[in-house]
C-alpha cells in the first residue's frame, strides 16, 4: 500500500504521566508525525482535534475517506474536568469509524493499550464495537508501529512493538515538531508536554495497585541533550509554553540506583543540566512547568530533593505545581495498595515544597506549590478512610501551608492493574459517603486554601481569555494546573490580560480586568473593585466620563486606585 495522505485525529489523552487535552498537545501526534516524515517527508499529514471534527461531523467523515491512513489518538485513564476540550467519547469511536471505511484505521494511545476510562468509579473497557471499527489496535508504541507500517507494510508491522530506547523516538520528536502549527491553540496558549522518561522506579515492588505506569516496566530515560533538542525544535516552531510532565516522578529523572532502589536518589547534576539547557536554547520561554513528584522520593532523600526543588525554582516560571500522588492517609489502605508514603511522610513533603516554593512570583502566584491527589475506591478502604483523609487535609490547612489544588477522584480499574479484580465494588459500597466528604473537603479545605493562595486584591498577570459562559468570560494563565477565573464581563476571547481577584469559590475565583476602566465598566463590576465604597462607585457613575487620573484620585481611596484606570 502506498501512503501519501495521513489523517491524525487527536481524541486527547490524560494519563498519570501525560496530558493531551487543549491547550496541551501531548507527545503522541508529534512522535507519529515525525515517524511518518522520517520515512517520506512528502507525505501530507492533516492533524485535527476531536473538537474541530465535532464542528462539522459530516464534513469530517466525508474528508476522512480521502486519506490512505487514519490514526486516532485516544485514552483517558485519569479523567478530569476540562475547559479546553472534551475527550473523544465511546459512542463517537463506535459511530464515526463504522462509517469511515476506505482508509486503514488505527487506534493508538491509552485507549488501545489499557482500555477506555469513561469516568472515575467505572471499569475501563474497549468494547468489541470499537475494536471492529479499526484495522489495528496498537498495544505497543504508536510511533514505532506507524514507522514499521510505512516501512514494511501492514502485514509486517507489529502493533505490540515497544521501544527499548529513545534512539528512533528522539528523531521523530524533532522531525514531528512542526505538526504543532496545525493545532487550534497554536500561536495562542498552546503548551507542549515533554517526556523525560517512561516507566516507574517502584515497579520493583509492584507499584501502586491502581496505576498503569508500572506496566511500562523500569524507567527508560532520555538524555538531557535529546530533550533540549526537542524543546528547541518546538521553540523554533513558535511554541513558548512547556511542561516536563511525562514521567511519574521528575525528581527520579536519571536518579542514582534506579532499578535497585524503590525510591532512587535524585541526580541533581543532571536535573540542572536539563533545566539550564532548556533555558539556554529557549531564552523567551513563557512557561516552563513540571508535573509529577513522588512524595516518597522527598521523604527518603530530603537533602537531594531540596536541592532538586531549588533547581526547578531557579529555572522554571512561577505558578508551578508538583503533583504529589499521596492517594490516601489511611495506613491500612496505604499498605494494601503499596502506596508511596504514610501521612507523616506526605506532610513533610508538603512542608518542604512550601518552604522552597511558596514565595510569590512575577505572575502573581507562588513559585512552586504541591498539588495533592487522593484516590477513593482502593483495596481496604472503609468509611474511616474518609475521616482520615479529611483530618490530614485539615492538619495541612491548620499548619498554614499552601496547596495549589486537591484532586479527589474515584479509581478506574484497568486490566493491567491489581485493582482490576476489585472493579468498582468498593466505590459502589461507599457512594454516599464519597459525596458527603467531597463536598466537605471543597467547603472546609479548598475554599479557605484558595483564599490563602490568592487573597482578594491579588493581581494575576498574563491571563488568557478562553471561553464565554453567558455574559461571563472564563480565563486562565498557562500552566500545569491553571486557576480558573470567572470574569463577570463578556470580553474578547484569546487575549492576554491582567486581572485582580475579587471573590473565591471552591475550585475557582472571580476576577475583573486590572486596571479597570472606570468610564466603561458596568456598575455591578465597579462594585467588585477591592476596597471601593458604595459612595465612591456612585460618585464615579455620576461624574463619568472622568477625564484624568488625578480627577479619579480625588474620588477613590488610595488602596483601590491601583486597580483602576481612566481611558
């Protein structure tokens, strides 16, 4: 078969190590594009997201028939709530690819390898209806399979092929970088997920009961030079936002005694080489964030972890989050599921990250804060587990520490994990108490924590307007776990603005443009300016248009004036 036209449909991915929901672009489409162009640079590749396809499904289905090869990237193994896009649905995989018949159809990503995680609390599956719609379900590495398909043909290509090293993939990553120009967020808030290694150091003890990462085996590391070259290729294509997110523990990157120790010692020299290298070739980078950090690494190697975290803070951009997979504060659950840390160790890790990263950066947020992941429905869970988790979070709050975000999710059982034989039985047993404690944590922990993180009057810089919700605008900064901001004005989308925080919800905040134009702002928005009085608001309305800033200063108190302007 001669392949001249390839369609890559990005149905989005979300894994323990890796995110591909907009504004993120994950490694799959980039590696695949690089594999194709490494064989024949004249092959035409069309990259399209599932959200773009949904805008005109009939046109998408018709157009797809014109390609020789259609590759679908899909799979959510840790479902979340997304503002930037909606991952491909099971029914879309069933219906669309039953209709598309002419091209060879290939399914890749976590959906192909592990199954489809529809939502937390439900068992993952890859129904036969979906399997029948594709010529190949790639259980191995997508880029290597596509490379073999084009080089040797469909019959000889191995859908189970697994990379033993990064020799080919490093080439593909650089060659495929230009596919980012076809992403709908390109030139706006696009952030590229960067892989440092794959596999889990804790595989020697079996890893966590629910996690798919141990299924990749022991870590296979990329060299710092190769990662830097990929970042440069993306940077040269115009990407300005990056996250080192595709690994279960950034502190374990090329760590000493990997494969011998469950918690290998951080290699601070190589971490510095990596971060310094990225900064050297990308001088105008706007976002450089991380994702996963194993709290067990910090607990077992405090000195080296402190040095590693200091290196990250030296080279990254503020608003960064070290996502800690704590999962549970119940010692019984921790033991039965082979989790990473006990509560005292987790608390120590949170303390250390706060000590190093809690100072506020140029964009208005602290430099580096912990994010906490809790998973419910694990082996050995009882009703008392919920109390213990709540008390742990309350202890963190009462200690005056900061947490950027708390993820509360129900486990998805995948066939490759120990949780598979338990399925959703534990979740179903505790369905009512889960709802009660989730609401309790949101109300009594999240809300006061958010008020501490960004008090009223905090100015956040470089906020991107993303979506309208009625007469409101939803906006976020670019980053690992960006704070959702509800602006009570219908602003122009895809613009960078500064905002000031005026109110707090459980998981989001309310903000208004800063400085706010007093001559055009509605009364209801003027009233939200921090510290402004009703008398001052009425005087502004009465005198509008106010011609000079000095005139405004005679009306408004010195505290509030910094949030206002006259235009």
